C-alpha cells in the first residue's frame, strides 16, 4: 500500500466518521428538544397570552414534532442575542418581544441556547463532511 492509497482510506473513513458524528449530534438535539417540549409549548402559550409577535416560520414549524427543531428555536435565539429580526416585511419585531425573551429565566431559555449551540456544532460537522467528501471526490474520481 502506498501513500496514495492510505490517504484515500483516511479520507473515506473520515467521511464515515463525520457522517456518523453529525447524525449522532443531530439525534442528541432531537432528544434534547423532546425532553423540553413542554417548556417550549408553555413558552409559545406565554407568547400568545401576552400578544407578542411570533414569526411565521416558528408558527408553522410547531407542527413538525421534535424534528426541525432548528427552525423552532432560531427565532428565540436571535431575540435572546438581540439580533434584528423582521416580523413582517419592513416591520422589526417589537421591543417588548425582545425584552420578554431576554428576561426569561435560565430554566426556560437556557436549554434553547444549549440546543442552538449543539445545532451549530452539528452544522459545522456536516459542512466539514461536505468539504472532505469534495476533496475525496476530486482527488480520486
């Protein structure tokens, strides 16, 4: 076996490892969301009862179960970090909505922030998988 074959094998095994790692991290995120689904539902009820603005993506994604949790928590993480978010075209989310999310107790928002970090790590690993797969593809095929 020469260096060329060893590098081929390394890239192939790295792809498999990254794919399994990405899948495992994603499943961890799904289970983390599933465990905290009641807290998420109560957060949505609080939003509705206080008349706060909820974006369309979050509203629609609530019907998808534990999967697509990235879409469900994206709105809350952006509000928590104070990022600009548009409720409708040319209409920024109200200051009351930002304030409500930023003043949530850690037991209600902490798991969402943790899940967001888990999702970002999974997306990073998926991106690395794509880069390695492209390198493997262009070097050997």
